[in-house]
């Protein structure tokens, strides 16, 4: 069974979610989990942020040594997919067939960890 298939369906509490516009045509949104349990998805502001996401990334606060994933949930049918998994700072492009939807991150260390996510969507949104 793949690591992504083991991910829990529960959600870690939100903290430090915000968006800004670094360029005229897109929004950058950052989110973090202060103490995210193993295999628990940390969604960007839960179900309130269905957007046309095209990028999602994940990093950790431990020098890239924590196994982690960044993923997306499709609005049309509720399917989820891990875009990238591994160590270090990871990011993945979200194809148009997954838009609009929601983004998440999770980690696979032996206990709760601090992880960070970053996602981008066009200025004009759903």
C-alpha cells in the first residue's frame, strides 16, 4: 500500500493561513501546521477554499528530514491525489482536470511535526 493511501481522513487544526498577491496575475497562499500528527491531512483553511489551484508545495521545520506529501482534492467528485511525496522541499503542478478543488499537506514522521504548505491560484478564481 502506498504512503498516500495510509493518510488519515481527519484534519489537523488550521494555523497561520494567509494569501497575498506577489504578482498581478496570481495569489500565493501559505499555511502551516504547528503539531500535525502522523498521516493527518492539514488542509488550507478547510473546506472554505475551493479554488483553481495550480501549485502546491510542502516543507518541514527539521531540515527536510521529515517524510511528507502535498496533494489536492477534486471538487467534481471528491477524489484526492498526492502530487509529490518525499523529503526536502517538494512542490507539484496541479493539472486542469483537478480544478477547482482544495489543497492539503501531511507528514509521516513518528510523532507530531511542524510542516508548511504553499499553494498558488490565478487572480480570477472560481
